[in-house]
C-alpha cells in the first residue's frame, strides 16, 4: 500500500452511518424521512457533531457530523430484514415507520404504535450506526437512493 492509501485508511472512522430509505418514496417524503432519521440517530450518539469551523473571512460554520452518510434504497420487505440483521449484530438502528409518518404528534404515534403488531410495522427508512464492518455487511448490496 502506498503512504497516501495508508493515510486515507487511517483517517476513516472505524464506525459508519448509513441511511436506507424505502425505494418507492416520493422526493418530499424521502427528504422528510432522512431528516427525521438523522435527528433521531444523532441524538443517540456521543460526539455526533464535529467542532465548528471558520471560513477565510472568520465566519463561523456549525460543526457537522464527521461521518459520510450514504443514502441507500431498499424495498419495504428488505427494510424489515435489514432491521432484524442490524439488531442481531448489535448495530444501533433507528426506524421510521408508517405509523410515525401518519401520526400528527408523538403522543398519537406512541398510542398507535402500541396497538400495532410487530409484523404490521412498515418501515419508511432506517438509520444504522455501528462498526464499519458490520454496517457494510448489512448494506453492501444496496443501491444508492435515486
């Protein structure tokens, strides 16, 4: 390996974040699902935001999540399988489902979810965070969201 390749590999975090959205979502719903998942996952992670930065003029820019976040696509059935596999590997997984998407507020969501059987939960998307090798194993065959 070249020195540059070694440096690039060393600079990569040992953990990975991936968002997987249901492939049939319209753009506004996909954008909303991605935002909801990102906020929910970020709230669960320590040090999920890097230091603020400054531009050449001294303007301050709020720190961002230091992980690249690929946006992938999967069928509803595949999302259920991905969730189970992530749970089995100890990967942190946040699911956004149709019960939540259709609820007007969080209390209504929790009430409706309590009446929904696990086999009836239809995922809109998942956010995964864990060891790079585990997240790659779970998501490597998925295409990028289009």
